[in-house]
């Protein structure tokens, strides 16, 4: 087993931003397990890093989605997402953040990618300025549309309150107008799966039904603009 394992893993933790956890590393990774993360080339493999991050900071990482579930899965933006945004964690869905929020998140990720690619760490690649612009435009185009609480209707009803409490736990409270009434049930079903996957409380079926009815009531009219 390579003695440099813990050292390299420590460097990677610093690079990805786990500085505060590095001190815990020997406790969490008892002697011997470090070797399992070492590739044949003596470096911890990318898969090992992803697994370690998932173990140590899973609640900070985006829930990975299937590439086929990306909006416009064959666009350049979707391709760049799969190439650059799965290097350290699962593929993030654009609906996790609003168009206003994405620039700061992407800048934080790009800074890590640049730093690690400059240091030649784990084979991490950083997007060019042009690719970064394409990535950001893609994320913003398909971003979460936040509900403007000032103009929202029906929030102060039992269903509206259940909707507010349930649907703002992982991203901004969604504007019902971003989907048609026909499209909402499938989205709510997927969100229920997201709740299970991310260990959030799952409301009762009757509460989910009430939320679905609320969303459909204020949904986009078919044939009108929007995404
Ligand atoms: C070099 C490793 C690395 C790469 C590459 C990377 N990330 Fe991250 N990502 C992290 C780490 C570490 C965290 C947890 C700490 C944090 O949020 O900064 C994180 C967390 C996140 C989160 C959850 C936190 C939040 O603010 O919502 C999102 C979303 C995210 N990344 C999106 C992306 C996107 C989009 C890309 C591609 C442009 C990307 N990541 C590429 C390391 C990376
Ligand atoms: C446990 C966390 C979590 C909760 C709670 C949650 N979501 Fe999400 N939501 C996500 C994640 C992760 C994504 C991005 C991946 C995806 O699209 O599945 C997302 C994306 C979305 C999107 C954008 C994608 C699309 O299909 O339009 C909408 C709209 C949305 N959520 C609506 C809701 C509604 C409505 C609720 C309440 C019923 C809700 N979410 C509750 C995690 C959550």
C-alpha cells in the first residue's frame, strides 16, 4: 500500500474545499482503507475521490440525475454539463437554482476546476471561457423559475402553505406557471423521489395531492409562452 495515499487524499480534500474536514480524515479513513482508493498508478483515482466526497459531504453535493433527464439532452450545454460537472459529484439538474443564483455557483465550481487542472490533480479539466459561458447560459435557460411571493395567489390556504413548506426545502419555491397542469403530476412524482433520495421528510399522499392541485390551478395555460 502506498504511504502517500493519505497525503494525496488530504491535498484533494483541500482542493475541493473540505479543509475543515481534513483533520477528521485519519479518523474516518482507518489504516488500510486508504489503499483501496489508490489506482495502479499510485494516485487516488477519480472514482475514489467521488466516493470519498459522497461519504464525507454527501449532503452538500447535488443529487445526481440521469443525463437523459437533462433538458435538451443533445445540446452543447447538456454535453458540457456531462463533461465538466460530473468530475467530482453527480450530474446537477438546472432546476436546482434560479437564473440569478447560477452565476455564483458556477464561478465557485469553475475556480475549483481551474485550480485543480493547474495543479494537474486527479485529471480534473477546466472549461474554456467560451465553454463556461455556454454552460452558464444553458443552466440559466433551464433554471428554476422562482415564485414571486408578492404576486402569488393562494399561498395562504392549507394547500398553499403545504406547497410553500414542502417545495422550498431544496431550491427556490417554484412558480407554478413554469409547467402546464398536464405536466405537473410527473414533476411532483419526481420530487417525491428526490425527497426519498435526499433523506427529506415525504409528505402524506393527501398532502402531495393537495400540492399537485395547487400547482395545476396556477399552472401555465397550454399554448402560451414559457419553457
Ligand atoms: C473539482 C470538483 C468539482 C467540479 C468539477 C464541480 N463541482 Fe460542484 N461541487 C463541488 C464541491 C466540493 C461541492 C460542495 C461544496 C460547495 O457547494 O461549494 C459542490 C457542490 C455543488 C452543488 C451543490 C451546492 C449548491 O450551491 O447548490 C451544485 C449545484 C454544483 N456543485 C454544481 C456544479 C456544476 C454545475 C458544475 C459544472 C460547471 C460542478 N458543480 C463541477 C466540487 C465540484
Ligand atoms: C429533496 C429536495 C427537493 C424537494 C423537497 C423538492 N425538489 Fe424540486 N428539485 C430537486 C432537485 C434535486 C432538482 C433538480 C433535478 C431534477 O430536476 O429532478 C429539482 C428540480 C425541480 C424543478 C425543475 C425541473 C423541472 O422538471 O421543471 C421543479 C419545477 C421542481 N423541482 C419543483 C418542485 C416542487 C413543486 C416541489 C414540491 C412538491 C419540489 N420541487 C420539492 C429537489 C427537490
